[in-house]
């Protein structure tokens, strides 16, 4: 649910920020956390330690991953996408979605996924792996050029787009 929500909200933010490909940004949002799946499948016991630390200390999952594994799901997902020879854009949105300042050529799409991830967490849609809502990077907000006075309408449109995107769950059932 979280990943579908991030894809849907990224689509809204992308449109508002003038990102040219709504489908590309939706997919980037949909797959931004693939590293969590990889870690759970291939390092299950260590990933369980991460989840245990998140619960014990009520910290962000990326902080727990760094402490337990020395690497984050963002790093793992980006590594996987590099091995699959996916675009630099999808690699960077995955690697940098928690820290947009690390982006080089893809500042706008990274900022979109960063903000979409945080908004979906704030909306409490799905579960990003912890109960925290990270701070929005000021640089990411500025890169998108969004108007803070329109924040309520952004949230409303995001909610509507999430409802439309939920059709993806019908394929899983």
C-alpha cells in the first residue's frame, strides 16, 4: 500500500512540478522501496533485527538499517537497479529518496519521490516500515517550486489519486 501510495502521490507532485513523464514518476514511486523486499528475502534474520530496533527505539527504518546492516534499503534497491541496467533516473530516485541532496542529475524526480514518501507516511497510508514522519528536505521542496498555500489541495488531490491507484491491489488478491 505504501509503495502504491507513493507512486500515486508522485504522479500528482510530478504534474504540479512540471515533470514531463507521469508514468515514469509513478513507477519510480512504486519501486522506491524495493530494497526492503530484497533485504527481507535475502537477509531475513538481519532485516528482522532492523525491524526490532525500529520498534524498540521508535526510529526511522533507514537509521536502523544503517546501524544494523551498515547499508540501507535505498542503497540495496539502487544497486539492484544498476545491475538490471535501469535508467540513472530510477537508480537515483531509489538511492536518494531519503536524502535528495545526494542527487546529481535527477534532482527534480528525486525530490518528487522524497516528498511523496513523506506525504504518504503523513497520511498514514500503508506502512513504510516505521511510525515516523521524516522532515521534508528544504532543498527538495525548493527544487519542486511548490506553493505552500496550495498544500491542502495537494493533499486532497493526492488522496484521490491514491484511491484510483488502489486498483493495483486487485491484481495481487
